[in-house]
């Protein structure tokens, strides 16, 4: 049971990191579009 919880926590951390990276990418794209 504990192992399952740890796996779930790790998965949420990874998805949060991916979301942060995606937000950074989209904001960079927006900045580039605005700069043009």
C-alpha cells in the first residue's frame, strides 16, 4: 500500500514538472510572438 502511495506522489511531481515546463514554453512563445 505504501509503495502505491509513493508511486502516485512521484507521478504527481513529474506531471507538475511537465506542466511547469509547458507553461514556460508557452510563455516564451508568446514573448517571441509579441517581439516580432
